[in-house]
C-alpha cells in the first residue's frame, strides 16, 4: 500500500473511532503531547492501558465470584478501570464503568455481572481497533521520520 493510501486509511479509521463512540477528545489531547522526543507516546500510553486493564477486569470478576456483596471493593476496582480508560479517551469503557458503579450503589449484583460482560466486550473490541490503528501508524512512521529528518 502506498503512503497516501495508508494515511487516508489511518485518518478514516481514527474518525470512525470517534463517530462510533469508542474514543473521545482525550485521545486527541494525548496525540498533541506526542513529539519528536517521544514519537511513540500515544502508543505507549495505550499499551499500558491494554496491559493493565485485563488485570483489573480479572480482579473485578474474581471479586464478584468470591466477595459478591462487597460493593465497596467492586466500586473501587471499577473506579480504577474507569480512570485508566478515561486517560486514553476510551469513552465506551468509561461509560460502562459508570453503569457498573451505579449498580454497585444500588447493590445490584446481577446488574454488576451484566455490566462486567459488557465491559469485557468493549475492552476486546477497543483493543482490536487500537492495535489495528497502531499497526497502520507503524507502517507510515518510517516514511514520515525520513521526510521530517530532511527538513
């Protein structure tokens, strides 16, 4: 694939993430922090989220199974996941975490279980989308680096 086609595909893909409600303005703000001194900043921040969030999801699932009435603990775990997702602009994850937290406030265990399943699906979808996005970005990065170094 040629450079301009890849660039268009990246632009379209990113726009679709916003149009479909997967990402919000926070993602753009992360990209604004990226510069020549940290050219992979956004990918690194997202990679940290993708590395840490499965552990949080597992801990939530474990807590529901082992301490199903400990809504304070569940709320605390989901609060961590919500903050982590918010830091990269993962708006669907953040919103589902809010739903989960509302179920905790209502002491609604079944609601928490349903919400956890939705969080896991949202996470899996977001992970796939972001991995594809960064894979495309890595394909254009060597070309952009070469062009920028000639300036």
